[in-house]
């Protein structure tokens, strides 16, 4: 008689941070700072530290904010979208999907530029 049980583990599917390109000016400091934190979150994810990684991705998203006049605004918004997506993936992997959804819904109310993207991340498949 086989008495073993198996557990299905959720593995987060991370989106990469888009690379800025096409401009003669260097990327803003916000991108450089956000990229470092984003990579820290990827490292935490790879170590299975999903709850910490989720929080770190949210920090990266905060750092990737910029004003509309910045020529890199679309790259930074794409980076925030990836960070929010990855945060939710990590919340799910940590078994905290409901808490992650609540956090992202609250963020969407404050980050109006990204609200639709966050809603799409949280939408059922």
C-alpha cells in the first residue's frame, strides 16, 4: 500500500526587466536603482524566498517610477509592469495569493498609470 502524498508546488513564472534602448541619453537613475532591486528579487525567487521576493519586486516597481517627460517612460512602465507581475507570482508561490491581490489592488488605486496593467495581472486566466 502506497501511503505517500504528493504536493504540487507553484513555480513562479517571472517576466524579465526590459532593457532601455534607442536613446542617446543614459537611462535615468530610477532605472539603475530599480534594476538592482529587481535583480535582488530574482535572486530571492531563485532561492525559494518567495514572500521576500514579492516585497522586493514591489520595491523595484516603486523605484521605477518617473515623470511623463522622461524619454524612458515606456521602458520604466514596462519594468513596473514586470515587477508587479513578478510580485504577484511570488505571492502565489508563497501561498499568499489573497494577500498579494489585496496589496496590488491597493497599489492600483495609488499608481493610476499602472492600474489597468495591475488589473490584468490579477484577472483570472
